[in-house]
């Protein structure tokens, strides 16, 4: 049996967690966040919203179903994953399963991490780490192999993470097939969002985060999820603001909710430790209807700063934070959660139907 190398997670409050390395061996630094989902690590690892972050999984056993094939459809979208590559800086788990078994598993999680040069750490108390993060908030951290000083702490939110993960050129999906044309502002899109739009017979024009889409001919605007601080995305906010005097439908998800809120004049603030899980309960404002949602974000819209023309659409039942906004008279709305994810399992898939009906 191969001998495993010792590795250490160090938080910027001085906390130290020593474990064993799996995956690629190198020192890394980033923002340490926790995810409470029981399944879905291949999707989480390839979610661009995790760019710059060290992901701690609270579920104790990880790796037991391996990873699916890294195959792509003729339209360029990944068959089973959320993007073309892993976006986390590293992952931290309690117990890593060296053996895997699944009908769609083709390789181990460790081998995948090695292929993409992403470190993994196991054999640490991830629930203790989570308790620290809940008490003190998300922290800067680093994983080191030999010398604690071999890499410095860094704050990934200090740079524009969206620019790192957005597409570089305009890409069209379903060209000539969809009845309506939707511009998708790519801030770090999960590919199941594109799949969800294509299923509704829409042509999707995917554009970079800072692209002035107002010059294009389109029927609706879709604002995607993405990583980091929305305050670093002023170019996107300015372009969205140009579209608000019009009446073409606008829908946003996650980062898209925050950017739409900023374009409408609202303020954004950083949550203490964010929402990253498959089990966040939200309520539709004005009703007693609740949904179980999948989420991955560290920032939120400040409801008290919404302008007179806007109102909250959903509220988080755990902490009362904003989970979506809507315009009172125009077809503009957004959600902070991910309706394309299968956590409920498909409780909020109607969001895409609602947007398609507006076009």
C-alpha cells in the first residue's frame, strides 16, 4: 500500500488541523468555506462559484462513488459535470474512501484531483472546522506539506474571480433551433443552467461577464452564478443597468441576483459564513409556500436597500436573508438559490419555465 504524506490545514486564526494528503501534493491558499451537502462532490468541485476557495465537506464519507466520465456533448457542454475543470483550490474531508463503486464511476476522486493538480486533505475533524467557521466566519486558510511558511495566506475576494472563470468569447448554443434568443451573461455559469434553458427550446448566446450585450438582438437576459465579491463586477452592473429601462425579461441566479440588485440600486453585504448546501429552506414572499434549495454563495442582497420599484421574492427560513428579488411592474426577477440543481430534487425548476413563458 502506498504511504500517504502528512499535510496540514492552517487557518488565519492560528488553528491547525493535521491530516493526510490525497490528490495532488502542493501547498495552496484560499478562503476556507464549508459545504453541508451529503452528495454531489463532482458537481461542487466543478462549480465555478468555488473559485479561490478551500472547500470543507461536513459529510464524513467522501469518494465512495468515484467520479463520472469527463465527456462532452456535441454542443461543448460537459455530460455530467458543471464545467470543464475543477475550480476549488483544494478540498478537505473527514474520511476519504480509497475504493469506489457506482454505475457511472470511472476513476477515483484522488486520481481526478491528481490529474487536475488539486490537493486533498483527509483525516481531520471537518465538523470542528465547521464549528469554527460558523463562530468566527469564513477564514483565510492554507494547506501545507512541510513548512507552514511555504505559502502565504491570500484573500480570493480581493480580486475579480468572475473574470477568471467567465468565457472569453461569445458562444451560441441551439443556434437556429430555439424560438427565442436569450443572452446569458456568464459570470461563472454552471452548465446545468445552459442545459435547463436549452430544454425549453431557447437559443442561448453566452457572453463574457463584461460584454455589452445591449448591442445584441435578443428576447431575454439571463444573469448567471459566479464566484467572489459582486462589487468587483461593476462593468456587468453598468451593462445590466442599461437594460432596465426596457421591458425584455431578465432572470438571475445567485451572483445574478446580486448583480441585478446592484443594478437596481441595492447594496450587497458579505455573509458571516455563507450558504453552501443542498438543504436551505426558502419561502416565497406573500405565501406560506416553502422550497428546499441548493445554494453556494457568500454574499447577499440587503433587503432594506431595495428601491421602491423592487421587492424581495424569496426569504431564507434559517436566517431571514434575501433569496431573490423582483421588479414590481416589469418582468425582472432573480433567485439567490440554484433552481437548476437537484436538491429538492427539482422543487424550483419552475423558475426556468416562468422565465421562458415571459419571453
